[in-house]
C-alpha cells in the first residue's frame, strides 16, 4: 500500500502496520477522550458477572481436520503451563488464526478472542489477539494486548504495531515516544525495517516531512541486501521523496525488483546489484 498515512474519519486518523504487512485494516470511528472531565466513578461496587455471563462468548467452530499438532512447535511450547485439554483447544484456535488471518481477518480475530478466553495469561495468546485486533482496525484493543505481550514476554518484536496502533488512535506523538530508549541494533532486521516505516508514518502524520525521510534512512535502505520487508521500505522512501517534491521513481523501481527477486528465491536476503 503506497499511502502509509491512514484514512481519516470524522477528523481522526489511523495508521497501518501488521508485522509483515503494514497498512492493513481501516480506522474505526472512535469518540475522543474528554480530557476536561474526570471519568465517572461510583461509590457502589459494580456487580460481578455470574459464570453464565462470563461464558456467554460464542466460541467459533474449529474444523475436525485442524489439530493442535498443526501449530508450529515453538508456539505450542509456550502453552505448556496449561492443562492438556486446554492446550489442545487453545492451539487449535491459534492454528485457525494462522489459517485465516489473510483470507478472513474477522473470523481470525474471533478465534484469537476465543484463545484469550482460555489462556489470557499466555504471552503468545495476547500477542495473537493484538495482531488480529490491529488487522481488524480495533487499535485500542491492539495497543492494550500488544503492550501486555511486551510486558509479559520482554520482547519488542511487535513494537512497530504498537507504534502504528498509537497512530490509529490519532496519537502520533505517543507513537514516537514508544520507541524512545529502544536499542534498534538488537532488533531483528525485519522488525527494524518495520519500525522505521511506522516511525516515518508518525512523522508524516505530524507534517514533519524531512524527519519522515530521515527515519527511513537506515542501513537496510539499500539494494545490496534486500529482505522481505524491503519493498515496502523502498516504496515508503519513494513516497516521502515525492512529498518533498523530489523524484521517487528510482526507489519505486527498486521495490518492484525486490518484490520479484524475493518471490523467486527461498533465501532470506537478495542482492539486487548482483542480479543485473
């Protein structure tokens, strides 16, 4: 998607980034927080929902052929603290998310919600729910879940989505603040690229065009080492150059070449200069 600045509804803005695919999902309309009023608080405790109410969630069906063993072993390993019965059902819901996230994100989100009902204290479950919420355009839920995942796991792998969720809530300043103090050299290369794209988008939201360009000028902005995320990085750079009144065609062409090269190889990186 060329425009990393989100569509706007009723004066609000949103972003775009899922882990490997930025600019997914549309911004959902949201009433702004009333900063001039304190939230209502009652002296009376709220009644606790009974068991029937808590279990009212409509769990989506799982086809018989989808088994827990289908889920990647690295994810299944994170479910070991659950009972055997719960491990199986949560794993099957997570596998359904993996199968549906691109073709039916709404149903994938329901399966992620189902997994969270069964295993809400497991980091990978909260991460999955955050990603599906983001893809569905529920940026508030995405932010809550991804921040919880980071707190539980200590991982910054979903930082780009955290930043983009802040953008989706119309808070580019807070989006930028999420990256303060992060040692980018310790991030996986794909996360580092996506982070640069998300931060550049926040700068665009604020009208800071030159800074948006600088956010993208990372070591990975080169045709010498092309990664899965490089085509979007190149197109994002071309977009910012055009915003600045400069020619971005070179980077659009490199993005097309990178797309083609990555589709024709199983290698993690490709050198476009060697292919000419």
